[in-house]
C-alpha cells in the first residue's frame, strides 16, 4: 500500500495525544480493518465484538447511496505497527506561533481499526462497492495511537467503552425539532404551525421529553412526544396502504423508512393526509372543537381532563395513540370509508370514569390513570365498534385483562362485556 501524508491537527486530552484529519472513502476502504485481536486475544470475545456489528451498517449504506446530503460525525481510528510519524509545521499568524498543525505520515504498513464508528466504516465500504464514484468523498477521522500489548489493549478498550457509554443519543424532542429525514417529524412540525388543534401552545413541549402531562396542566391537548408517536401510527397505516400491502409494515420497517428523507411529493402528500385527518377529528369528536375555539383560555382542557370525572379518553396522552390505532386498524380490517369509521368511533363512550373504562383506564378511588392495561385500550375500542371484528386471540386477551383489572372471574368479565352494546 502506498505511503501517504495526511494534513492533520495535533491535540492532547488527558494523557492522550490524537490527530484530527480527513480520510477519503477510498482510504477508509483500503486502510481501515475490523477490530479483531487488537482488542482481545480471546476468540469468544472477538466474536462478541463482531456480533455487535449488526445489520445497521446496511442502513448506513442505503443512507449514503440515497441521501445526497449525507453527513457523519468523526470516526475514531486506532493506529499501530508500520511507522506512522508526525511532521510538524511551525508558522505564525497575527503574532501567534502555532505548533499543532502538520502532516501525519503513514507508510501503508500500519494496522488501523475503528474504536468508534465501525458501522460507518462498513457502511462506507459497502456503498463504494455499489457506487465507486463516492471514493473521493471525505469523512473526519481522529487518530489515536495503539500498542498491541496487554496494557495497550486495556487502554484502547477503555476508550472504546467510554465513547459508547457516554455517547448521548439525540433526544426524542430534539429529533422532532431537527430531523430533516424523518417524514413524521417533518410533518409533526408543520402541524404545530398550521393545524388549529396543535397551534397556540396546545401541545406541551417538555424538556424532559415526557409523554405524560402534569396533573395541573389544564391547557394542553397532548404532549409533543405523544403527538409524534400518534402520527407515526398513522404513517404506518398510510405507508402500508400507499404501497398496496395486505399486511401492515412492521415496526422495524417503519423505523427504517424514517431514517431516509423521501421525495418531497411524498412528504407533501403525507402532511396533507395528516392535516385532513386531524381537522376531521376536530370536527367529529366531542369536546375537541370547543377546545380549539377556547384554546387561548389557560384552562381550555379542564372540562375534558380533570381529577373529578377523568375527562375524555383522547385528552389523555396514554390513550390518544390507542384510539388512533383503533380507528386505522378498523379501517384496515373493514376497508370502509375512514370518515365514516371516525364518525362511528366518535359516538363510543369516551368518558373514562364510565364503563368500560373504570379500572381498565381510570381508578375512580384514587382518581388516577391506570397504566398497565394501556395496550388493551385499542382492543376495547375496536370491540365497542364491532364485537366480532377482534380475532379470537385478541378477544381472549381483552377478556382476561378486563377480568384482572376488575378483580373478577373471567366468566363474569365476559358477561359484562357481552352486555355492553357495540356500535355495529
């Protein structure tokens, strides 16, 4: 392999000297290898590290190939063997002398492996196989020295674990505010600006990224995280229907779609679909239209979410996504007009201090929400819409958990639910 000189900046942190530079994608493919015996001599531990290299690199490859504005943070690369040398340049600028810039000379005999960024490295390599025109693109790299000794491996493992342990992922709230690839985040931001139900601070943006609303929040319709998750549910049905699938896309499929920005036409279409849905929701569901009309009131939500009556199901963050899921799941199963289905759902009992929501969703004694049966909310809603629309296993699960919630025998629970009329 050829000798090269890499322009770099030298830095020191703690006892570690490092060099910041750039590598072309071609240099990454040619010179950077997977971590192997560099970190462990044990075969089983080496295999454990390789198992950590999941198929995530495939999504990175797709990102590079499909997103023209792709960008990554710096790779941390450990270097040993060969004879890497630092050639310092000394220069003066504005009467200040600098000694930190120069060239890192690599002979081509070095062993280089990623301490942080192994998925990015493999993604770059795979992308180059698909499109060799990418070889001159560059990525920031940080070189650190490595010694292939027991002490050297211990030092590098510590850096490896520290980088992964203290790396802070982007918070859900920041993702919604900033992500330009996630179609749901993009559309949610637009709703905050243009949909009356979510404008005027009607959506609580919490620094702690909480889905819940504070007990004393008498203003908000819902929380930002809940709205995003609800819109993601809508997107899963929208996307499956748009692609003419008989079955709903799985959650991993949806997460994969949200990593890459679709064409602007699809973004516009989904946003229009969302806006139309929420405007119809506002018109049909009791309390929502009045809430919007009185949104400037500091206590606009108090009649629909309070400790005395519990309020309406869809004013509770834990239940709103379940209602939307029930609406779209019903539409998927019946293939009926969505507006007609929404209209029917709007007539179902939604006051959570009334049957069948007592103990399943609302504890009347403590006047608090019951959280442990939240996954049964959508099942109950579908059951109230049309009893035979649930599959046998779904109905059995609903009956079982309803009996548990009400501390009664399963046969008693079945009889109670059978006596509750459905809309169809």
